[in-house]
């Protein structure tokens, strides 16, 4: 299943934000910031990445259900999406 902006719009925003957060974490490490602050920001980046991944899987499930409701074949087996979801969990 190929992704498009409609399917992953919110996830793309989340990933851009995580990209900026990660750059900030790298800068913090290079500047010798406090370990607690670095790890707190790193946890936020990790959570943002997870949420983006879950958003993409949820969009894929919705896309497959909509295709099936129109009488079309799903672009990806639901089992494969489930496997991807579990890889993120």
C-alpha cells in the first residue's frame, strides 16, 4: 500500500516535530546538558515516533476498510497491518 499525504497528513506533522525534537536532543548532548533533561526530551521524541507509526497503521486500516466497503480489494491484507502494528507495540 502506497502512502499519500491524505493518509498520513497528521503523522507527517508528528514526524517533522519529532525531527526537530531529535535535533534538539543531539544539541543538548553536544552541549553537555543534564542527563535528566536529555532523557526527558529523548522520551518525548520516542513517544512522538510511536504515535506517528500508530497513526499510519490506523490510517492504513481505515483505508482498507473503506476500499472493502466500496467492494474493492483492500490494498494490503489486514493481517499485514496487524503485524506492523505489533512491531510498533
